[in-house]
C-alpha cells in the first residue's frame, strides 16, 4: 500500500488540471467582437465622459474613435493590443483603488466582472477594431 500512495497526489493534480484547463483556454480562444461586445460596454459606461461631446469630455480622451482610443497618453498607451496589463483602459476599469477606477465611483455605475473580462480578452486578442467602412457594412 505504501508504493501506491505517492501516485495519488500526482494523479489528483493531473485530474484537477484537466478539469480547469479546458475552461480557461476555451474562454481565451473565443474571439471577442468589438462591435457586438466591446463597443456596447464603452457606449454605456465611457462615452458620456470620453465621447463626442467636447463639453463633457474628461482627460482629453475619446474612446469612440479608433485613432484617439489607441493614442499614446504621454508615454503609456491607452490600448496596447495584446497587453492588457500595459493598457490604461484595462488598468482603469479593473483597478482595485476607487480613486483610479473608471467609471468613477461618483458616476453611480460600475462595470461587472464579466464586462471587465470582455475588455481584457479583447485587448489580449489584439484589440481588433473594424475600420469605419467595415463597421458601416456590418450594421
């Protein structure tokens, strides 16, 4: 019985790993679509302060126009395709610190964990944003 005991722990780890790995990888493999998944989040939570209305715009940042959403913010990117940890957008929506988190606490609305994860995966997958012509054709 002593000889079989050392196999129990590695076997348990193997089984546990096989249970969690497919779920995690399937989430990462599902392609996040900007138009149907990301843009609605930005419209609902971000455009009020980072959209078309110049009088309401904060931090001179627009998230409704591709070129402006991807701009450099003085040495750090707002959206760094492939790298959520280096993307100010993701850093701000996922911050644990209320004074940094977007939208601001005072706005009375916060993104859900699922919405934050959608933004993270979109950036991780390359932050694809269709050109204006493609967006018009698609909808």
